[in-house]
C-alpha cells in the first residue's frame, strides 16, 4: 500500500495564507480508497473555522477554500469547508464530509477532530443513500462519456457504490475498495486495483475488460437500493441541536481571551 507523505502535506498546507483555522485536514482520494499509486496526488480535505468577527460583518467567510499546487514534485489538491457549511452538509447526508472525517490519515490531531467524529456518528441516517446513489450514477456517466475509458473511473464506480452499501448496512464508513469489494462479492476488482497501481491513473480499460465490469453496474445499483431498503439506520439524523450547540460554543471560545 502506498502511504501518503503527511509531513509533505502539512508543509504544503502551512505555507498557505488561510483565512481561518483548520479544525482538521485528512488525506482522502485514492490513498483512502485503496488504489493509490506512487505518483498519485494528495487529496487533502478538511474543515476550517472562520474567525468569529467575520460572521458579524458584511460578506462573510467563504464556504469552501480550494487550492491546488505542487510540493516537492507532487500535486496536492486542498479543499476546506467552513464549519457551518460542513455541519449542515453532514445533516443532509453528505458522504464527502463524512469521509474526510474518518480517513485515518490526518494532518492534525486536534480535539475538534475527535469531537466531530462523535457528532458525525449521530448524523448517520438513510439520508446518506441519496449521496452515494447520485455519486454512483455520476461516475457511471463520466466513465461512459469518456473518449478513452480508464481503469481509474471503473474503480471509482465500485468504490462509491460499495462505500454506500457498507455504510447503510452497518453504520460504519469503510472506503477502502480492497476490503469492500471482496466482502460484497466483487473479487475481480482486486485485479483492477493492481493494474491501476502498476500503470497509473490514465491506464485504459480495454474493451473486453470494460464490458465485463460495466455489465456489473446493474447489480451494484441493486445492491445499493437493497442496502437502503434494509438499512437499520434512522430516516433522519437525531442530533441537529447538538451540532448547532457545539459550533456556537466553539465560535464563542474563539472570542474569549486566552488564559494568562
């Protein structure tokens, strides 16, 4: 397994002039999904806290901060959501925010990371189905429309669907395709992972290979639908008030003077 270089990622983030404090920032993307190659870029995703005075004036903070750049010859793609937007997305069942919270590769070990993970568990509901279903369909369309379909997009189709299936069935987020594919009856995916890691992100999916895996898409869609139908998760998240109170207290802490 190709592990991300967290020291290099930290130096990339810390060299930027961010308008707020990162509450956490983790590596997602191919590294989290189990099919990174040595040349894979680092997808850095997290939540930042805008200074409280910014919320009181005109304009307000940016909902999302994006920056893409190179560090030591490697691409880094950073995206930080402001805390208010991120918590709202969690309540709506947004799997992207959930995944950035639970990736094991975190740049900063902050008290807020542990608190947010606990709060995120309280948002788990069937609402996450819509995120993974929509993402699955979008990845299928992207692969179909490509002039030269790649193994990478085939892997993303599987990854999105099986992450959603496992989350809806168990309430546990596992995004590593090396674990979910064999568990849910798609062992051929492991061969795709080997091909992608050896040949890189642009490795083409030859017609016969492509046809074989596309033929499994209806089964993947049915697995996701069934996981939703049988899910033990509640229909709605139950901790919206707790999330709001946590954010209010955090913002108030930012205004209080530091103890001498």
